């Protein structure tokens, strides 16, 4: 869920996707906004998406792509909740390691670091967030 | 323990993230209890990171450097028959 409670994000492994809902704060009801799929519109790193988090300031979303061995990063529109793909880091590329079968992603309280857990690498990886 | 610190470049769009390090179960003594990692959480004060590993039936925790975000392995609680029970099929609450 976004920090302001206005949107809910679902990582859907079988669809290789993340689906965005807007949320009625009073009733809790969800309304479909969009689905972002791996391989569509240049999006990568969402194969068997296993976990999604939104940064504390609501500006970004991070997705663990379990079968892509990837951490995908999105810009988030704070008004609409819509996500725009910024890129993905993948295990074994560019010096990145510890993402083989990454299943979980979380953020430090201030949002300056991203942490992932990978079940095949038996590893926890640390990332620094840049502007 | 394997520990890497590198700046990364990837093909395609470059996300605004820098790989800092990773801690992996290895042949050395520490860290241990990381086989089959499934979840990771950061404490609200940001000083510790906790993870749970299904294959090892463990909860593992690290101290966290508040400046760099880097982790230092502290301890793993292991599910041992007859000694400590209740960690098989765990679910670590966020």
C-alpha cells in the first residue's frame, strides 16, 4: 500500500505483473487502475513478481521479480498511483549478486536502502537509492 | 561470508539504485541460517534487519549501519528438535 493509503499494489507471480488499485479511504473499496506486465512496453524484471513495496515518500515502487532474478524500479505518480518503469537490476549482471530467486523486497524506514531476500542464492542483498 | 561492494551498470534503462553488498550462506562459519530465504524486514528504528529462511528453519538478524545501510551478521535462531521449536513453516510478520 502507498504511504498515503490511496493506492494498493499487488505482485502477481503467475501473470508476471503488478496491478494497481486506487483505494477509497472511507470504505476501503478498491478500483482497478492498471496492470503492468513483464515484456510489455519495455518493462523487464517482473517474471513471477513476488513482492512489491512503495517508498516512504511515495515516489517509487520496487518489485522483486523472482523468476527474472531481478529488482525492478518504478517511478510512482502520487496522484494517480500509476507506475513508470525506470529499470531493473539483475543477478549476475553489472556486478549485482544475491538476487537468484529473489522472493522479498523491503525498504529502510527512510527509504534510502532497499533490501532483498533470495531463496536460491541464500542471500540478503543491500542497495542504495539514488535520486 | 561473501561481501562485494561495487557500482553497477546494466543494459537497458538504468534504475536509480546502486548495489552495495550481499551476504550469502557459505562454507565459512558466518553467516549461517540463510538457506531458502523468504522474507526480509527492517526494524522501525532502522538499526536491525531480520530475515527468515525456510530450508534452515531460522530467523536471522543483522545490525544495520544507519549511514551506509550495510549489514553485519549478528545471530541466527535455529529450529532444533527438542531444543527450540516453532520455526518450521514460519511466517515473519512485516
